[in-house]
C-alpha cells in the first residue's frame, strides 16, 4: 500500500492527513512535526490564548487520539533534515522514512530582528508558535511598557491584546500607514483610529534603530533620533515561507515552494500546501497566508494525490479580531483602482469594497457580517454590483441585481 509522508504538523498537514483518510486512502500515513504538541490553531494564540481566555486543549485541531485511531503516525518533536528524492526517503530523527508520495506543509517562519539591532536580547518576542506565546505571556502584565514593531495584522492584534491587558503600548510602522501592503487607505485609517482610541501610541514613518540592555531589553532607539524605555518588544514584521528543506532537495522555489494548479512540485511524487507554497492564480503566482487557504489547498492536494486531478481555485477569505471589532475580508484586492465605502447602521460598522473598473475584487467588512457574506457570494459567483448601489442600496438588492 502507498505510504504517504507529510512534513509539517500544522493546519495544512492536519487537514491533508484527515482528508486522505476521509477519501479512503488505506495505506500508511506518517506526519512529522517539529513541535511537541499535536496540530493546533494559530489565530487564537495572539488573542484568546494570550489573554488566558482559551485553554491549551481547545487550541488542538483534533484530540491527539484521533491520529492513532485513524492510523496516522504522528512523529512530534521530530525534524526532517533532508529529502532523498532518488531513493524516496525522508531523513528525520536519525531515521530514513521511505515514502511513495510526499507532502510538504512546512508553513512559514516569523522574521526576527538581526542581532546587530539587539534582537538577541531577552524580552524580544515573535508571535508564531505556541512556544513563542508561552514565552511572552509572563511579560503581558498591566502597566508594563511594550513596543510593537510592525503594523500588519500580527502587530495590530498583539497591540490590541496588550492594550486590553492594561499595558503601555507603542506601535511603530515603518511606512506612512498601517496595513499599507494589504489594505486600502480607508481600512488603514479605520484601524489606526481604533488603536489610538484605545490608548496605543501609534507612530508612522518610524523604525527601530537599536535595542539596548544587559541581558534583557531595556531601551529602544528609534529612527527619528528619540529613545524610549521598554519592558518587552513584540516583533511583527512578517513571515517567510519555510522552503529550506525543499530548496536543498532541488525543488523549484518562487516566493515559496512552487507548485502547479494541482499542488505538485517540480518532482511529481512531491506535493505542497499551505503557507509554504506559491501557486498559479489569475495569470500570476501568489502565496496566501491564511487558515482558509491552508485547509482548502491541503484538502485539494489530498484529493489530487489520490488521482483527482482537480485544479485548486481559491476564493480567498481572511479575518482579524481587534478589541471589539471583527474584520472579515473576502477576495483579493490586488490591482484595485477604486474603493467604495458603505457605512453601517452602528458605530464602527463599515465595509470597504474594492473595484477594478466595474469588477468587484474584494471587501473589508468591519463589524458587518452581512456585507461580508453578500460580497463573498458575489465574488464567488463572479458578479459585480453597481458601485452606486453598494453605497446606498439594500444588501438584498445587490444580490438580486
């Protein structure tokens, strides 16, 4: 029977293994994970888990017993160090594990500050793994001074949790607005105002120059020439796809492990899914960092490993929770040339609709699930409402038009 090995025990790896069994694969499945715990959710780490509102067990995607009950060998605290493509073996934990097909779901790793800036000091944290959050949790105490680097979703969510814990929060954004790379100016302004209303000292066009201290971080020198005392630092400056293993094996790398529409790498026996991959989409090659993509792409790859030959065509969606605001995003706004603002009937309720010409590309919906669901259905159906109706029309009328 065909032996399938999965390297990476995160959201994509867990989804792929479960889907293989659900589709009837009867052969052995081995999943190799570097962490000591079974696959778990990452989004709650920097929110409910860090706030102490979610116990560890609720993070787990499935009970650990699920893997044994479904014949999935879960090798935790194990690291794959090499792929022998000629002999079809994975080298991990001092053992050579043979495979008939191999799936790479290695995810991404958080970018860290270079040592020259002071990134090696204690009290300087990234937010990616359970161990990262467990290490930083004791530093999240009322009154402590935290410096957050990066105005993307990770940085903003960390700042929101810190502010809710009663900490003194300063957030640095190196460009002129938060979320610049991924959102329109209207969405950026919404979240900048939200954070400032919660007491966050948000500084745009400002970078870290150096961190100083003995063994623990004590001071931050900023690019504007000022300095500030700090008790802890959160580094939220993005992630990079975990491609080193694939690259060493000679697989094609292009902003991630390059796969085709089916999820195959340049080796027909090796597949990849999740944050570590780049794949064809609308005439370009993209990489999506989201739970939705990790699950959907992994399940598509599982089916294709078993012979389905069905191209993966995502309809991207994302979310972020900050304070009492839930942001829901549908679609990809790449190439937009117009943003239409639809105001809701409550405070902090608004949606921003991205158009390219007459075509609806995406929506950012803040505390407006009805607008989000309407836009998502329109995008999935390939339909675009009249922008004027978005502003003033009833949501039902947008679907009916």
